[in-house]
C-alpha cells in the first residue's frame, strides 16, 4: 500500500493488532532472522485479550488502555521489522547504515 505525499510515494504500513494474535501466522518473514525474538507468552496473552476486546468509546476496566497501547506498540514494531526484512533481506549485517 502506498500514499502520495508532496509528490513522493510513501509506503504505508497498517497497524492491525490482530496480526500478532497467537493463532495468526505473522512471522513467516521474521523467522528468517534468529536475532528477532517472538513475543513472550505473557505478551501473547495481552495481545489476545486486546484483539478480542469489543470496540468501545470508554473503557470499563483499568487494564484495557495500557494493554491496548502495549499491543499497538508491539504490532508497529513487528510491522516495521517485517518491512525491513521484505525490503533489505534477512542479512542484518548487509543493511544500509541508516536502516541498522
């Protein structure tokens, strides 16, 4: 997916939290890089809770907002790593300096 900004093509990355659900196949590209750790079982538990929450205007439990934020940050981090692997391959030592 791409978007045009000031006559430049800027790639877009979605940040859909269900990508990291424990039953979703997300890591096929990241499996090539052993240095990238997968989420811990506790983080998978948080992700599964958030991915299964209903869409609400107000949260009624204290844990919901921090869980949502943590899940969104984790998903974005993994999406960026996935994009780097797609664009530059699995050999991190060969990445350009501005990507490392």
